[in-house]
């Protein structure tokens, strides 16, 4: 990975979703959280995951960097 590359770690929990962008040394660059709202159903949770990640990229200084992967747990 180069200095411009980053990865996203994603925590899919019962009450919250959290996306964190990390540099090649695993130093956090930015984070974003949303409520899971599992009672809204699987499709709604999937849409919230996509929104959580896209908001992270849009609202931080990740533009011009290259996303190399997303790990979810």
C-alpha cells in the first residue's frame, strides 16, 4: 500500500454501525457511526451500511486516496 491508500474496517453490531478508515499503518483517518435499526429489516440495514461508508468517504479528507479493501465484522 502507498501513502495514499486506505482500508475501511466496519463493525456491524446489534445497535450500531461503525466505519473507520485506516492508513497503511492502521492509524485511524476518520470514522462514522449510525444506528443499526435492525427492526427495519435486512434491506434497510444494508442501505444504512452503504450510507455509513459513503458518508465516511464524503465527509472526510479521503478524496484523492485509493480504497484498497473493506473488512467487516
